[in-house]
C-alpha cells in the first residue's frame, strides 16, 4: 500500500531523511524553495497527513519534545513507510495529468536522496510517456473537441519529455558530483 497523495509522500520522504515534529515538517516544506514551488502544504494539512500516515502504519510517534510550549511529537518512518516511499520514488507517474505535481515531487525527493535514483526515475518516466504518446497519436477521435483535448494533452506530454531531459542532466551532474565528493 502506498500513501495516496503526493503531499503524504513528501512528508514521508522528509521523515525518512530524519525524524521531525509536525511544526518542523511544515517549516521545512515552507522554506524549501523547490518543494514550495511544487506543492504547498499548510500547517493544518501537515497534521492531517501525519494522522493519516500514522493510521496507515507508515510512521510512528517516536518521542515527545519536552518543554513548556505546545506538545511536540517527533515522528519517524516505519519499515512499511520506508518501503512505501521506495515504491513511490521508483514508480513513474501513471497519468500525464499528474506530472506537474506528483512527478516533480518524486524527482526532487529522489534527487535529495540519491541522484542516481532520480536518473532511473526520469528514464522510466520518459519511456512511459513516449509509449503513451505513441498510443495517443494512433488513437482516432470522431468528435473535434475530444480530438483537440487529446492533442492538447499530447503537446503537454511532449513538453514534459523535454523537461525530463533537462531534469536528467541535472540528476546526472549531481550524481557525478556525489561520486567525486565520496572519493
């Protein structure tokens, strides 16, 4: 089972980087420019999603931060949560309509984790979109509006393929940099 929304997976990925409390998660998302450009997650949504991830068994309440202020619970991923995140980070987006949000979030979080993982994801997504585009071009449409909608979607997918090539170059450069810094 995977988390349903990209926002859930974003929080899960951040918790896999290091355990945090809800307010800290919200601040991380708010101050991380790429995440903020991809997906906006408000503080109230963070707490809603944390409860959902808890119910799914993807995170656990690990500890409480002592202090006089509001109760702060530190959340950490479970093995099931780590497995769900791994599946999400390695699976191309099925629907072209979700490319701007779900796919960009996946690629960015994969880049943070391991640039080579991001390269593999970009390549898999490119193959899937190329196949989708080939099927779409061969599909006849009797209604002119339906045909126009499908041409519009095809143009978006073509633009996404161009963007994926740029993302691939970024991921490859980061992968090379991480290899040289590890030496």
